C-alpha cells in the first residue's frame, strides 16, 4: 500500500532518487514519490522489529490545602495550593530504554537484565552499542555481542548509573500549584458580582509519553539507504535491501526518547468575570480568560544538523556534521513548547419565562503556540510520535495560530413553547383545538463560527534547510511572496496559490510562511427540532419529535488542501464538512410512548 507521504506500508519508505521521473518545480510530493514507486526505486527502506506487550504503570499522588475567607459582606477570598507528585511510569518487566544526548548513552531499566537477560541483540547492533550490559550486570541474552570498530559506539548504562529512577527520566517533586480566587459584590446586592481567579496547573502526561520508552530495548528499526557511493541506487523492488546491507550495524531509528531531565508541562490560568442579573429570569456574564502554558512537548531529531547552504550527505547513515554518527534518527520528546491563549467571552442566560429559555455564548479567542509542529492539521496529542520539527534549533519559528482554535464562535441553545393550548397564553376550551395546536415546542442548537487555521506546505524535495526532512519525514513550508487571499474568491480559488513560492536555493532556512496563516471556511449550522407531548390518560403519554441537523442546508465546506506543490487541489473547496453537524441536512421523525 502506498501513501502520499512516501511510505510503502508497512516496511518501506520511498524517497526521491536521481533515477525518478522528471519533475517540474510545481510537481507535488505525491507525484515524485509515485514516480519512485513505479520505478521500484525507494530512497530508503526500513526494517522494524516490534517489542513485546507493554505492562507499565505507577502511582500519582496529590495533596492540597484550601481556605475561604469572607473579608466582609462584599468580598470573599478563596486561596489554596496543590502539590502534584507524578513519577514516570515503570514497566513491570523493565522493557524500557531512553537516550541521553548529553552523555551519548542508552539508559535501560536495570530490571531487564533479571527478567529477559538484557536487551535484544538486534537492538544493540542497531546503534552499535559499546557494551551489552552495564558494569555490575550480565546479559545472557547477548552472548557474543561485540561492537563494530568501524563506527563510533554508544554506551549502555542502567538507570541507577545514570542517576534516574526506573522510569528513565527524573521524578520532579517541585510541582507546587498555588490558586487564588475572589468574589466581590460592588453594590451590596446579589445582582452584580465581580469574580477573578489565578492558578497554576500541572499537566499530567500518561500513555503517549510513556510509550516513547516502552519496548525500545526489545525492538529495533534499521534504515537502509538506497544511494551508493556514485549516487546510483543499490537495490530495486522486489529487493528491499542490498546484499551488502544484510548485516548492517548502526543507523537505527529510536522511536523515541524522552529528555531524561523532562519536567511535566504547566499552565498558568487567569480570568476576570463580571456577572449581572437583568431580571429574575435573565443574566449576562462578560469574561476575560487567559492561559500561558510552558514546557510543552515537542518532538525533535537529535541528529538534526543546523540549517545551512551545504547539501546534506548521508555518510553512511547521517551527514558528517550530525553529532551521533552511529545513529540514524534518534527521535526525542523535549520541553521546548509554549502556548498563549487570550479570550473574551460573553454569555446570556434566560431561564424559562413566557415559554422561552435560552443560553447564548460568544467567544473571541487568540490562541498561539509553537508546540504544534511545522504544519498541524489537528490539535496536537501528548506527543508527536516520530514526527520531528524541521529546525529544532528554532522551534519558535512555529509560533502562530493554533490549528483548531476559532477566532469567533457563537453558540445558541434554546427552547420555545408555542403559546397555544391548555395552560399556555392562548388556551381553548375545545379539546380538539388543544389537542391539535397545544403542547408544541421548538428548540434549536445553532453554531456560527469562523474556520480553522491552515498551514501551507510544499514538497520536502524543495527544502532549503539541508537537514534531510525527506528522510526524517518532516513537513516543509514555502515562502510567502504575495497576498494569500485572492481578489475574487471562489470555491475553486479560495486561496491564492501564486502568493507562495519555494524557498530560494541556498537560503539555508525554513520557509517564511507562518503556521496557521490561512483561515479555512467557517461553519453555520442551525439545528432545529419540533416536539409535542400528548397525555393519553394518567400515566400514559405519547411524544412526537422531529429533529433536523443543518436545517437550512447551508453548505459548509471542509478545509481545502494546502500543499502548494499541487496546483490542481490547492485552495479548492471540494467537499462538505461532516463535523459539528455542518454536513448535509438530515432529519428524523419519532414517536415515543412513555408509561
């Protein structure tokens, strides 16, 4: 199976070669990889051995203290502090391994020597380990292992020798989170209240971060480059490796490490809210909400070199300027990301009165982050597994709009009981009139919002950082040279492709297009329902319901493709969205008997 990112699932990754089809500057990444596929000439392949079943866990403990002080009849203060203890998870059998670039050591859980007799032989070979077992341990599973003298080697140490707990990263005990809140009634009544609060919150990292280190010592990935000394390919499908590479030592992909000095991310959050009761049934609230998050997870390639005008040349696995010549791609999760969120929120609430109840919310938000990667297409998860940023030395270049955030968002939920029938404004003594006209209710959930933020990308073959994003699987952005919004916007020309161009040859930098500089189509979704309840006799009721999503059948387009290497699809609105009930109108009718 071939995908558009140049991978032949499950074991081969295709890269452009000198024998691929001819390409124009606007040829897409998908087209160049397709040519390589047709010729049977991958730029590299990889062999991946997965580890055994994971079995990791651990305790998490929190202590908190809180007090409330009523200063006077107008002012109340609430203050507290929380202490979070979140040690890294530990695998029951010790099947964990980490990498410390500061010391060029692979750190293994010492229990693995008791449970499995040491790491897998192939794992040691994959990065040319200096030793099979740390001093004081034996590795019966690796009898006869010896490193190759033709490559640098990486020492294997136990977690104790690295000064780390069994979870292979530090157990930080300083997550102390203070909180304070106030409520102030300026007019000595209950109609107007000013509230404000501030707090520090520690973010819990669980499965994805733990899985970084899980299985590593019992798994290995070998990457085989398909470029010979003269630039010619070494093998062609159906072969996936050259005979000279069958016993390859070194060149491993580590998926992935975690900074041994990793600390849990934290978020400082604050808000100021003014609430006012307009009448016994109606109230409004206006809020300013802010959040600043730090030490967020960013995935990097520890063998990535700094951008330069000098071509990247694997020798044999990585460029000679890379720090770890016996490794291929040691991925690692680092505390490099930040995020800042600012919002104004307005809410109006009306309790049932004269048959009407509703809650209306409007939010204006400004949400920026550099922890999303080079071209996010969704909210980032806990870690971006084996998807490294293009330039780990300048992560701040990715600081811009968060992909899933919407600048404007309005949400209305409400119910209106039609004023006809028994017990309502216009009742009738006629049982027929009450039965036909009475008891009806209308309800709605209406959403109106601006679109998600999108990031232009370009074929990684046009990269000018010379950091090998093609081989690593990273994403590349182009340069911005004009106005991305066309003068006459249409569904086939939603964005102006001529506003983008490949980064100039020799620029030695990432494309200057920012993350999330494009705003996709917004959403208008009016969902409505009509219902009527009829009492047949005591304890027996019949309910009729008719509900519709997108009752106006408003066309809400899905975000268009934003790869500028493909002129045919870039900025073209091709399909309707399916999220948030914004697709084609649907409806259903139901009868329900309650007894």
